[in-house]
C-alpha cells in the first residue's frame, strides 16, 4: 500500500534495546485488526497494569437531535447575547501574512489571573525584552547535521550530554534569553495573549488551531536545540524525540522521571534536569499513553487494546483525515484574523495525539492541569520539547509519504503561509525574525530524525457494520441536516443525516477530490479542556465504535487556555470519508449518519454547521 521514501519497515526495534531501558515497555503489537504489524513481532508483552479489564466502554446515552438557542449559551458563559459572534466575516481582500511581533510589547496575561493560588506559573508569559532591532535570521548552511534520537533508546553518553545542557540552561538567570524560564515563556507569549498583531491592536497572536501550528513549533524547537548545543559547546547536540507513535515509545521516556539522577553514592544527590514535578503521577512509566485521552475518564482498555487503539488513531490522523495541506496543517490564519474566532479546522494531529499527550502528561490533581495540560504552562516541562519533537517529526513523515496514494502531501503554497514570521532569540542572543518558508526543508535547518518503524502505517481501521443504507433506513427517525436548527448544543449526543455530494466515485476521482466531513463553527469555552467524538454510520447497538473501528471518524479536542479574561472560542474539525466509506462498504449510499458524542467540557459547546463536501487539493471550504 504505502510507498514511503524514508527508511521504513514494520520490523520492531531489536529486543536488546529493552535491556538498556527497563522503563520502556516493549510490546508485541497483537492488535487483531492491524494487518502488517503482527507478522514480524516476537517480543514479550509487558502490559501488566491493566490486563484484567476486558470490558468495552459503557454505551453512551443516545438522544435525537434538537435545535438550540445560542443566546442561552451566551448567558451560560456570562456573555450577553449578540456578543462575540455577531461580527460579519468580510472577504479577505487585504489578506496578509501574520507579522513578527515586537517582543518589547509583550504583556503577561498570567498576571491577570484572578486566583493566584489556582496556578503555579505566574509571570509566565513574556521572554526578556530587548531594545535591539529584529534582524532576519540567516540559516547557517555549513552547520553540522544534528540527528534527533528516539528518547527511549538514547545512550548513557547522550543522557549525560542532555543533562549537562539542560542543567546549564536552568542555571541561567531568568532575565537571560537562553534561560529555561525565558524559553518556557515563549510558548505562553505566543498562545496566551502575550502579543497583539502588528496593525491590529485588538487581535491577539495565536499559533495554535491553524496552519501556523507546525511551522511555529518547528522554529521554537530549532532555537531551543541550538541554544542547548551552544551552552555545552556541542554543535551536534539534538533534542530527543518521544516516539509515541511506536509501541516501544508509548510510555513517558524513562530519563524524564525521577527528581534526582541515579547515583552510585546515595549521599550525593544530583537533580535530574529533565524532571518536572507537575505531571500526572498515574501516567509515569510503564503507563501507556492514551491517544484518545480525556481528562475525566480513561479508556478502560487493556494495554494491548490501548496500543491497537493508538496505532489506528495515528493512522486516521496521518492518513485518512489528512489527505492534503488544508486538512493536515489546519485552517488558514492571516493578519487581522481573530484567533478566538477561527473559521477553519485544527489539523488532526494537533487536535488529536498532540492535545491528548499534553492532557495525559499534565497533573490532573492541580486545578489547571499544569504543566503540560494547559498552554500557558506547557513550556515549563522539559518533556514538552521532546513531545513536540515527535509532533514535528509527523510533518516530516507526512511529507515523505509520496506516490499515487498520497498525491497531495505537500505544504501550503499560499504566500500568507509562506511569509508568516515569528521572533526568537537565536543561539547568539540576537533577536531574529524567521519565516515559515524557511523551515519547510529540515535538511536546510541541518537536522534529521533517527529512523524508527511506523507500525501505524499498516493500522488502517476496519468497519464493524458492513450494511449499506444505514442512514437511509433512519430517514424519518433521525433529522436530515437541513431540518435541523443550528447551532446545536453538544450537552448531549447529536445525530443527523447528511446527504453526500456524489457516490460510487472511481479511485482516480477520489484522489482528485477528497470527500470530507466538516464540523464547522464549533463554539467553546477556551478555558476548558474540550473533547467530542465524531462517528459515521455508527449503529445504535449498545456498544459504540472505538478508535479501531472505521465508524469512529475522529475527535475534536482542544487544550485548556488559562487566560487573563474569559475566552469564548470558535474552531472547526474535518474528517476524511474516502477510506471510511470504503471500509464500511457504504460508497453507494446517498446519506451518512453523523453522530457527535460529547466526552469532556462540552456542556456549553455548540456546532454551527455539519456538511460533506468534495475538496480538491487546494480547495478551501
Ligand atoms: Cu504550542 Cu503543544 O503546544
């Protein structure tokens, strides 16, 4: 199936690597539905913790769709009717790229938090200011290639180097632009209202929930890594990546655990520079990450089921729901756009595994799930940078998926994406401006990723119900989308029938235009963790589909943004239907049944539009 230009095999990492890393559970991935991955694996399963729970999750209560009134929701959120969402969306005649902010204008939104004891990171938002003008960054072309290693497989020598670099960074005073505090604050500044957009004094800059997500974080990690290398005078230094897309990397990397480093002499205590006290202690190794994570409940899976679920979620996010740039990178965000009023989708990796891992690592015993579980504090956990290295790697992997199955795995070509820019302190403490267009080739940035097998590529989900006309049989029982009064509230399960624009298309036609399900105009309380699941033709037989079933199209999820003022946000989600409808043999059907199931923080969420559209490689809804 996949033709992949990277060194990619489905064989697992040699078993010897497990010996060096007792914290790294090594699994044989025996999920029954994964096709290619089962054949090469001979490893012991060390899934101990949750083996006795074989139950599927409890069925959700399903209720038929009903129209709801937005005014009531605005009142619930403490806003008057006709508040934030009455603005008319003008055509983008004067579109322009997001411009580099001026660091000296950064305002710290964490100082505006009303209840100080509710959060641990205050004054967390603004990197040190500088009077110096911003220069365009010149990428060193002669730099030595840095290879980012798999965090679970690093050598003792690497660990020592990492400790030395992180300890040096932590030893710098907060006012130093290379200090760990200064680096951590960058994240808050760019996502919790530190900056307003140049020329738009009321519009905050936000690098999440849009096509800025991948390039901004690529540059952020680039400088973080270069600074660490400079601190230890080692230009080969590269960040480790948390290989959560491979069963051998699905627990927290062991060397981030423990307040002190292991030491032969127990009277000498050396702090572990990779440690952060604010993590969920139930999720320390050997717990397996739950990529379908929601804060209030766990999946109830055995470890083997969890791995199978994770691999099919990776497949959905990387393949089925990401056929082109629009879907993979997320919606457009240009100068003057309002980040709390996104008209487009968040990309499936950002909204999916990226958000799930953040929420899963953050300390659920603290009010705002610090550090990783909230945007303003995430940069204070060294694991953030290792998590994001793998997020960054998914961009490279997606781009390397080439061939007839993936004709549109290319970056956006819109000048407003290419020319969007950010400011960072470089490894020489200079304030530099960097552009999206200059980070597209990681070869030019002189780094690469140590190869690791991609078992999710062979983990296409399987349809549970192969009955055609599931939706047609419900006409008269479930409302058609045009009969529904939008927006609808997601305080309960929503079911609706949606007519498809075309059916029985040829293989070639499906590669020219992707059939996509759009959940648009999602309005939510930005201070909460929010998650809902989206199903297609899921039958009401008492056991809802799970991520390993094709009927589970995916999820919308959004990490909490603790903010100085109330944040009512708008966002969107897009799901691929080409493969899904093949899997459930519904390509001939005129209608699909769409079910939205609230999972967390959805009491006040509304959805303004549900539709199916054929999208070409460059089309926008
Ligand atoms: Cu900027 Cu993982 O978030």
